C-alpha cells in the first residue's frame, strides 16, 4: 500500500474517532439534561402529593431489597440444577434458549 493511501486511512480514522467522541459527548449532555428534568418532575410530583423524601428513599430501599431477594431466589433454584450434565454456565435460564433447544416450558 502506498504511503499516501495509508496516511489517508489514518486521517479518516482519526476524523471518525473525533466525530464519535463528539456524538458521545452530545449524547451524555442530553442524558444529563433528561436526568435533571426527570428529577425536577419527580420533585414537583412529590411536593404536589405531599410525599416526603424519606418515604421515597424507603420505597427505593424496599424495591432494591425485593429485587435482591428475587435474584437470590432465582440463583438458589438454578444452583440446585436439573439433574442433567450441563454446567451452570450452559444451562438455559428462563426465557432463554441454548443449543439443546428451548428452555423448559417454552415452545418455539
């Protein structure tokens, strides 16, 4: 490949990287604005409904606790195995299929 062509490819790659960086920065700025607006709306709604912040935090902790319990229960059931010789990493999860076919109780 001639030197000029290689330089041209490098320049294009650098320009594309610059464009990708700008797009990522723009997307992050948009996400920050959206988060700020969402927090404003939540604060307004909480104020209108007379919901104290402590109640919101308690609900958040309860949701996290429930999600953790569900995750732990799923893992406990999965760790018991199905009696087959598949390792845990290759065993199907609910809603997923593996190379052996559909997960238990699912029809393709």
